[in-house]
C-alpha cells in the first residue's frame, strides 16, 4: 500500500504530467507508468490504470486540437485500421517486469532520438510535407498498435516523432492525429486486458479527475497558445523524463 504522503505527492504530479502530454496531443500513459513506478504501484494495476487515464486525457486533447482544425482524418484512418485489432491482441499478452521495461525503454529512446533529430529540419520554413504512403502507414499503425496494447500506452509517443520524421504532418496536425490514435488504441488495449481480468487502484476515480483537469489545460494551451517549437521541446522533455525513470528504476 502507498503511504498517504506519497499519494498526495503522486496526486500533485499527476495533473502536471497530464498537462505536458496533452499539450502535444498525447494521453500521457508513459508518464503515468513512470510515476506509478516511482511510487511503487503494483505492476498488475499499472497497465490498466495508465490506459484508463490515457483514454480520458487523449479524448480531451483530441477535442481541443480538432476544434482548432488540427486533424488529418485520412491519415488517421490509414494508421488506425490495423492498429485497433492489434492493440486488442497486445493487451491480451502479459509481459514479465524486466521484458516490459526493456521494450518500453527501447521505444522511448527511439522516439526521443528521432524527435531531437527533427529539430533542425523543422525549424526551416520551406519544409514540404510528403503524401503518406498507404502501405507504410498500415505497417506503422499495426506495429505501434500491437506495442501499445502490449506495454500499456496509446502509441502517440512513438507515432508523433515518426509523422514528423517522415514529413507526413505538421507538429499540430500530428498532435491531433496522435490524440485520436491514442484514444482508439488505449480503448482496444483495455478491452484486451479485460479478457484476462483488470486490476484497478481504489483511487482510480480521483486519478481520472486529476488527469482530466491537467489534460483540459494542456490541450487548450497546446492547441491555441503554444507555438510549434515549444511543443517540440515539451515532447522531447517528457520523453527524456520517461527514459530516465526506466533507467534508474
């Protein structure tokens, strides 16, 4: 059981994490997993709790970004059509703790490297977007979807850097696409977990309220106030934090 003072600290940090992730169109699962790891949540609770919070926060982020017109429906459908069933399949699989950390950590590092490598290119004003390739999009969606269900994330933390790296999307459109992608994959992954039985923390309703509060503020500022370079730095920051957590845990 968590000590009461630790719960208070966790509850203070939770909406901050939700704010940072929602500002870039993410649900925040990797951040929630990092926090829960720091505060020694039972492993059986972590995956399902992260996905539930992901669903709520990504829905809020999606509302804000689509309201501002930052969403490419065609590209989203290309990515999501195979990701949804494979996220469900991944959710049905339970990993050992060490394997879980290795897989999650590897993809967080990959996403961070790709994002940092994009900065110089995206700072140029004459970068031309490319037409997405259907077959590549299907493969990416399927792969990320399966991993999303497997490790308890929505996949946006992997998808967003890839969309930018491939020049398929602007930063804010990528945020809108990722929010929708996270929402459907998190839901599918949670249903996959449900087939094996779900373990939830007793304070899940409180965590949802706190995460949604942070998500509302993050989605608003990310879609209307923050400029693109700020969003890139915020995304890089949350990726690095998640990587550090996995290394020191």
